[in-house]
C-alpha cells in the first residue's frame, strides 16, 4: 500500500491523472522500455545508498526548470502520462522508479526558451532572478547549452564538483558512465564544473549529427561495392571527408534534363541554409579551446596546421558548383525521404521521421579529416540540454536534489537511451544491426568543447572565432586572412572571459 501511495503521488507530481495509470492500446513488445534489448547497461550499479529515502519529508519535491517550446525539450525531464511512444514512456517509467526508490516527487516548470525566437533571454532571466533572490522556485535546470551557459558568469549555478561527497550530502558520482565524461573534462574551469552532459538529457543524442545515406541508391550507383563496405571503412578508421566527397562527386542524374542540378534530380549530397557548419570543425579533429599544462584555457584550432586543409575539404561539400552537390535549398529532408539523395547530414532525430519511409537508409558517424586522426568525433546542436543545479541549494536539500539527479541519469543510461535507439532506428535496438553499432559509436564519441558552449552568446568577438567553419559556403572567403586579422582580438576576449571565471570561483 505504501508503494502504491508513492506511485500515485509520483504521477500527480508530473501532472498525470492517478486514476489512469495504464497505457491505452499499448503493445508491450514494442513500447515496454524495461526490455529494449540486452545492452549490458543494467550491470553498472549506481552508488546511491539503497536505504536512502525521503518519504514523508515536506521538502521532498525536486523541481526542474525546462524549455517547453519543443516537444522533446519539454519531456526529457518529466512526462505527464503514458503516450504509447517508446521514448516518452521510458522517461515516464524512469521517473516512477526514481520517485519510488527515493520517496521524492519530480516535477518541472517550463517556459519557452528558443534561440530562434530569442525566448532564451526571458528564460535565462526567469532562472537568474529566482536564484539570485533565493526564491527556491527551481532546484535544477535543463539549460540550453549555447544560450544558458552564459548564466555561469552570473554565479547562479552550483559547482557540481562540490556535490559528490556523501559526507556533505552530495550524491552525484560524476565518474559513472551515464555522465558524459568528455563534458566533465572540457567544461571544468579552475577545478569547478557548473553544468554537465548526462544521459538524462536525451536531447543530446537527439541533436547529435551523423551522416545518413540511401542504401538502395548506393547499391544502384556503386554495384561493384557492398553497402557493408561503408561500415567496414568506419571500423577500419578510413571513413574520411575525402572518401565522402569522392562518392558524392560521382552521383548526379539530370532527371528533368534541365542541364542544372535542381530539386528534380538525383544528387550525391544535399545541404541547406540553416544547420551550423561549426560541427564539422570538431568532426575533422579540431578543438576550439583546449587546456594548457597548467589548466588554463587556450584558443586551439587556429593554431592547428590542419585547419586550412580541413576547411578546404569541407568547401567541396558546400560548393553548389561541385559535382554531385545540391545546395541553397531550405533545410528539408524531403529529397532524402523520396530517395533522390545519396548522402546528407543531420541530427539523429531525423531517424524518427524516416523510420516509416520506404527508403532504406543507413547511418554513419561524421567522417574524419584523414586516417591518421585518432578517433571519430561527434558534435551536437547547441539547442541540446545540459544539467545545472542552482547555486542557492541548501545543505538540507542537497541530498534530495543530488540523489534524484544521479538516479535519473543512471536510469536513463539503462532504459531511456536504449529506448531512444528503438525510436530512431527502423527496427528495435539490436546488437546485430550494423546501424545500431554506428549509433553506439556516434553517441560514444560525442565531444564537448568549452568554446563551443561559452562563445556563442558572450560577445561577437568570440562568436566570430567559433564561426569560422560556418563560412565554408561563402564564395571567395579566405580563412587564413580571417585568422591573421583577428587572432589578437580573439586572444584578448578569451583572457577577459577567464578573468570573469576567476572572479566567480574565488
């Protein structure tokens, strides 16, 4: 009876109707997130004490501030009811599991936070005002990684590294695999970490970039090759941007006999106007910012000898005059869905819309610059979320907030992430599927970069530094000249920013 009472309370906490706790017309074989596949993730144990429980306390509600202008952002923390959606049902059950184990209530408060509509400014102000005036309206936030990160300099986020010691009430364990280790390494500044990537933020893999390709068209255009050769190239570390360009250049069917590449043709590659090309710099082995031997942030990719040749390779894919390349269109996947494009790039969430498409598509990681590059590197759209805990956290509530965040992330690693694979793939997640292996590789090689998050909204000077690769589609652009003329200004801007960090940490 106690467990049932806690379950009903947990449903009410997320706005659900306790009288209706079962899915309608749900096929458990398809949507049951408890058995997405044998992924081996359940073998990783969390370090939260089994007997930790806060049932009966008046302050056992943990409130997250979220963005509610996009469905995925509004549901990655809390889902109000079962929807027969494999991903959202997994999130729904995750919260029940955490609430039941800890005796807590998970709820969220949402506000539009879109970068496109500049709602993010009002969203940031709402969170900042609440923390600075100690209203305790929010315990944690799923921040917009580009737009919300600037709040670090307002000192409204707690240092997560101080919330890992059980003796002081902190139950975060940032060494666990459900926390994105690259985010910890990249975003720790002077020993402090103010926001972090983790598996509870399903918007990260959803907004992660990959290369999609049409398997049927590949077989038609390259009958002497096998589709599996592409997967083999990835595994053999020979999947490079020059290899991609070579395939692209060999595909153009002037279907409508117009003499020009247009929407009615079959193309090797399509690109649009919207997605940022910044992600290509990271994919091609270039870091915006790295740390020196003393832990100081330093500008990096402008000093990398590969930056100009990598940029030149990229321009081949974004030159509308190049063979096989169709550009200048609105960013749409309709040509891919229709089977008229061999390769394109987009976020993994594109798989959700293509799952029912008659086109047999495959997925590959973003290519390397060359075979000597050590590893594949995956970047994600800055709209994705990161977790921050508000700096007005009290000692009494530290155990409640940190243990809830830790277990939400742990349960996401075990059930939500595999469920997401099942949603974006054309079949449920399986270790036997080559594309499933590619999804694993893509998610495992997600990279974080201090500059990628802190530069876009902290001033035009550093924004222009991060945006160099965005000019790959600008005719006549000279990247070497741009670097030579602006390096001093970029260095000064970074020095100013780091002084601001020193001030809040001291």
